[in-house]
């Protein structure tokens, strides 16, 4: 079964161009990241199970469908993943949000954990790990392993831009995970930045550079 889904909807691709552009300021960048996350959430949740319930319209009794099954959880990888949370919550407001704080050591490129707060019932939830950038895959792999170690069994990864290297790394480390991205770019550069990418997602979201 295919485990990598590229979301090439025109609205997503249009907004992606906006955030790639170095002349886009933090305010517009934040808004576009939020909107892309909302559009992607629509696709990521496409296969949520439904169940039939009986209701009464003003005209008659009928059966109609509502969401069934497991509850959802969104797990942003701090910092940049935070920019995707509000967009997702606008579609799935009942989802719980867990946070994993990781930064990539600029020398070793290894992820360093500095914060973690997860819903207590993550083992019962369908979790969507979110981060705008999937570069080497080190941060995503660490976050996925982290929540697996705490009992999570149903996990998807949703990123805006991925490098082929990152996709490969996640597929190898976690072959059970579905990966949703808006684009797979060309490559990583010598500093493990995605080319062409959009630069440092956290800095652009929060105006720290
Ligand atoms: C960025 C990005 C990912 C990570 C991707 O975070 O948001 O978490 O790098 O790189 P990787 O796939 O090689 O691990 P960063 O470490 O810059 O931290 P920040 O979100 O706090 O800016
Ligand atoms: N993290 C980012 O924010 N951007 C990249 O291109 C790679 C890692």
C-alpha cells in the first residue's frame, strides 16, 4: 500500500508558492501555513470511519452518518509545528493537542528533545504528527518513536515540504506510518536545508531572523 501522499490541490500549491517566496513576511507566512494545514487536514481525515445514527429532519425520520471510532490527536513538533495547529483545529476542533519540543542541533543535525506534554490517552487516539519541514527526517523519526514508546499505535505524519532523504528515512524507520506532504523537493543542501524549500520554517513563522 502506498504510504506517501502528495497533496497537489491547486489551492495548496498556490499557498505553498507564497510561503516559499523570501519576500513573504511573517504575518502572511503564518496565515498561509495555517490555511495549508487546514486544507491538508481535509485530506488526512478523508478515511475517518463513519457510523449511521437515526435523526429526525423537519420532514421525516432518517438515518444519517456521523464520525465514529477513535478520537483524534494532533502532535506538533515545536516550534514550527505550532503554526499548523490552528488550521487543523478549525476542521477538527475536538482533537486533543500534544506537544513535543525538539530542535535540530546545528552541528550534529541530531534532534534534541526539550519538552513533551501528551494527552494521557494517546494509545486510544488517531494521532497526526505535524511539522512544516521534513528534511533529514531526524526530528520526525524521533517524535514518532517518542509517541510509539508511550503507547501510540495509530500515527500519521503531515508536513508541508519534504526532502526525498527525509521521506526515505521515515519510510525506513517507521514503515507503518502514512506520510502526507504538499511537496517533495529536490534535495538537501550541505546544511541539511531543503532545496528549494522555504528556509527556516520556525524563524519565518515567528520572525526570529
Ligand atoms: C525544523 C523543522 C523540523 C526540523 C526538520 O525545526 O521544523 O522540526 O527542522 O529537520 P530534520 O528533518 O532534519 O530533523 P528546527 O530544528 O529548526 O526547530 P524550530 O522548529 O524550533 O525552528
Ligand atoms: N528545517 C527548516 O526549517 N528548514 C529546512 O529546510 C530544513 C530544516
